[in-house]
């Protein structure tokens, strides 16, 4: 069954006296529990699409439908986002960064911390729950970002070039950690990258986008199982 449907989404960015479409009538159905990778060159609209799915960016027309429910241009409901630049709160400890997403959902403080602790543990950072982001390496900061996104128990995990700011060794390590978490806690993932290598390593299905306006060039099923 389809978990998420993107229906005829159109998005324009308005520049000096012109408005260029980034996405024009873009449609895609994402299956339940699949690991979908959106692959395409820089500037083709991957990040815009992901932000529209998350709701932090609005679209001009079209719909985002999650579990049959229209969530277009709304945030929070069932979607967790991981950013390339981590986007952690520098003045909050690791545990409080992870608990943050639960504040808006109205979970009480003690329960928030219990849940946050569970997810800090899941990403292997129990010893650092009282550290501040600047005390951690890049890889560790992104583990916090992943824990924060997962703690709200999203239906769909959205990842926007999450390892783009990390060195190659750390990236490889975090890719394997992500797959291992995903094996244990299956959920629908949409992962954005411009790296063919990364897409082939992670994906069940790769949606290849071409630029201006972002269109689907081809969809590739990745048949050979993961290592
Ligand atoms: P990708 O994630 O594939 O690199 P983006 O979604 O970030 O692509 O950007 C798609 C296009 O939209 C690019 O040409 C970019 O310059 C343009 N764009 C992105 N954000 C904005 C913005 N806030 N204002 C104007 N143009 C933007
Ligand atoms: P990078 O972060 O280069 O961005 P890592 O995320 O692998 O690399 O972490 C860098 C260093 O931080 C490692 O050498 C390791 O000693 C330490 N580190 C990372 N994760 C943990 C952890 N869960 N527990 C203890 N130490 C860790």
C-alpha cells in the first residue's frame, strides 16, 4: 500500500521579475516501509520536495497525502526530518535536543525524557546525554539529529543529505548504523542525496530527478539486497 502520495505538487520560487518553477506537477507514490532515495544533481529540487513533504516549505498547488490524510502545508503530523547541517539547538543538551520534538506533541516532561533517553541510547550516545552539541563530533551531532527525528515516532522519516557534511569514513559508519536501526525499527524513509554510490548502497528504490523544473527521470528498483 502507498504510505505517502505526492500529487501534482507545483512550487515556484520568485526571483527578480521572474518566477521559475522548481517543481511542476510532481507526483510520486511512496510505499509503506520502503527505503526510497531521491537522487539528482544539486539544484534539481530534492530538498524543496522534502521540505514540502515535511511542511516547513509550502507548495503553490498539489497535495501531500499521508496515510490517506491530507497534510499539505502542515507540519508535525507523522513526519520526522533530519537536516544536512544537523540544526541542533546549541544551548540544549543532547537529551533536551532529542526531547524537543515531543514538547510540541504535548507529552509530559518526565515521559519526554524517558523517550528521549531511549532514542539517545538507540544511536549509541548514552554517555553523552548531558553534553552540548559543540562538544560532539559531526558524526555524533548527526546521531542526535536522527534520534530527535525518530523520537516523535514518525510515520515517515525524511533525510536531507544527512551525511553531506561528514567525512567519508564517518558517512560510511552512519550509513551502516542507519540500516541497522532501519532493520530493527522498520519505517518508511525518504532519503535525499546527489551521490549515486550512496543511493545504491541504501535504497530499495531510487527516484532519479532531472532539473528545472524537477522531474522524475527514471525509477530504479534496487534488486540486489544490501550487504
Ligand atoms: P536540491 O536539493 O536538489 O539541491 P533545492 O530544492 O535546494 O535543490 O533547490 C532547487 C532550486 O530552487 C534551485 O535552483 C535553487 O536555487 C532554488 N531555490 C531553493 N530555495 C530557494 C529560495 N528560498 N528562494 C529562491 N530559490 C530557491
Ligand atoms: P566524526 O564524528 O568524525 O564526525 P565519529 O562520529 O565516528 O566521527 O566520532 C568521532 C570520535 O568520537 C570517535 O573517535 C569516537 O571515539 C568518539 N565517539 C563517537 N561516537 C561515540 C560513542 N557512541 N561513544 C563513545 N565515543 C564515541
